[in-house]
């Protein structure tokens, strides 16, 4: 099987795979390869109108990639406050409900992203401007508890894992962020802890995750240290947090060869992961992609560098038996968020995800497949 798969993949990738991989059902998808080691593979997904040219489950071509490779899905945006909370007294689940129904119809598990993205730039405008009245702490507490109980109560066991809080540590200072909600509550860390305690009570079955983008590239030391302080505080005060969500938006940031970058980066990164798992936290790779904005235009050269860098990163991450789930932040380059966030000077799509803009598997696809094949089986 492995030889056939590798042979097929190798031939397909070498020949530029005129016919998309997905036409060959006999070749195991990424989630099948993961499952052989007690792991799972998945991706974020978007809502769209039927047939839209989007990274959405309602786009048949994109849905075929999801169904071929994914065992877990996560909403790219549809469960964020900016989507679910059109106002202080209103909820809107009209885009997430059909997404969850699709996942369940396909037998895929669903992650909940996110109960609180604690960063003002991603609050709905009304929340940034909200008047919390004469007793702001009580009002903030009621609002946060009400939100979490409403979402968790609506979905129950249909969501197995939540990013309860996303990105509350300022990467520049390592300090917890302040927002209108935390200023009203009076304590930014206390607010985050309230979110986790409320989620545990409202969704006792669920894996509760703190999710952030601290990374292994040089320059992330303050961010990593701030996340460690937050995780240590959770343990000290008995806050129910099960795992660290390592977003894994990695990128070729430094100069020089992949091997030299990896040699520079992996020591401090392993020390960080050792400290996190040493406190009893599990790990989840929640948003994996590889930013290639600084790489040359030639697609073959870029793909090789991206695949080699990704392979080295995944080998380090898969060394930790506490890690079982790997989700990418999008399955193909056509719809990748990086094209808007970090557009390449040459105007081409970032080649950051497993499939190219024409739905053909790339060397990064094979790097992920091979990393699963090299991974040690997870303890049952
Ligand atoms: O849907 C509207 C559309 O109707 C409107 O015309 C258009 C222009 O205003 O905006 C569209 O919404 C955009 C949405 O993506 C869907 O494309 C929002 O403006 C835009 O802010 C939003 O960006 C998302 C971003 O989070 C902010 O929420 C990205 O898609 C999404 O990939 C990104 O994901 C985050 C994770 O949630 C957390 N970790 C980092 C990651 C990357 O930033």
C-alpha cells in the first residue's frame, strides 16, 4: 500500500497531476493515514451560497477535498462573535448550523472556534462600544457567561472541542490583552478564566483549548513566555484547560537554508513544548499553513522549500504523543486567508496549503502524508 501510495503520489506530483488526486479513491486520504497512528487530520471550512467559488462545504470541488482528506472540521469564521452576535441581545447561527449539519452528514467531528477571540480588532463594533452600565463587572460577567452557555447549550455534544479563548496574549509584550469586556470585568486574566470555568460547566464533555499563534520562528520568545505564564496560572488556580492550541501559521522568515532555520529554531521550540506538556496539557495543531511570501516565484522551488520546512516542523510536533489532531487552515491555495493578509509581490497565490489553486496535490500534501507515516502510534 505504502509503495503504491508513494508511487502514485510521487508520479502524480512529478507529472503535475493533470487529474486531481481525488479521482483515485484507492489512495488513502490524509485522515486515513493519520488514523493509522491514532491521529486525525482536518481543516477549517467556510460557509457560502451553493456553488460559490469559495473554500466552503457548498462548493462541490472543495467539498470533495474535505471528504477525501478530513476527519475534523472547524468553522473559519462562522462561530465567531462577529458572525454569531449581530447585537448585544441577538444571536445568529444561520451560517454555522448548515456547516455542522454537513460535517455530521459526512461523519466528521467539529471543533468550535471560538467562544471568545479576546482581541478588540476582532470584536463586533457594538461590543467595542458597549455601555456596561453602573455595574460593569456584573454586566460583563453576564454577557460572557450568557454567550458561552448559549453556544454550548445549542450544540451540546455535537462539538467535541472548543477554542474557548483565542489569542489573548499580546505577541509584542507577552502580556494579556485588554478589551472593552476585560476593562468592564476589571481583570483580563480573570475574564479568560471565567470563560473556561463556564465552558466546563456548559460543555462537560468537551476538550477545552487555549488557542494562540506563538510560533517557532525567531522573534517569538516574548509571545511564548507570555503563553507559558498564562498556562502556569491556569494550573495554579485549577482552571479547567485541557490543551494548548498551537495555530502553527509557520513561515520561512529567516534567510538561508531550511536546515539552518530548523537548527536555529527547534531548540527553543522544543523547550516551550516540553514546558507546556510538562504541565499536563495536550497539544492540538489548530490552523497549520506555511507562509511563502518571502520565497521566489518559481512554484517548484517554493513547493520544495515549503514542503521541507513543513516536514521538519511536523516531525518536531509529532514527537509529542500529547498531539493527536492536525488541522490546516484551508485545503487549497485558491481560498487561503494569506492571499489577503500577506499578498505576494508577484501576485501569485501563496502556496501554503496541501492543494494548489487548481485542486492538485502539492509536495506539501505529501510532506503531511509522510509525517503521519513517520509518526509513532499514539497510545490508545
Ligand atoms: O463575508 C464578508 C463579505 O460579505 C464582505 O464583502 C467582505 C469584505 O468586507 O468581508 C467578508 O468577511 C471577511 C471574512 O474573513 C470572510 O472572508 C472579513 O472581512 C475578514 O475579516 C475575515 O477574515 C478572517 C480572519 O480570521 C478574521 O476573522 C479570515 O477569513 C480567517 O481565515 C482568519 O482566521 C484566523 C483565525 O480565526 C484565528 N487565528 C488566525 C487566523 C488567521 O488570521
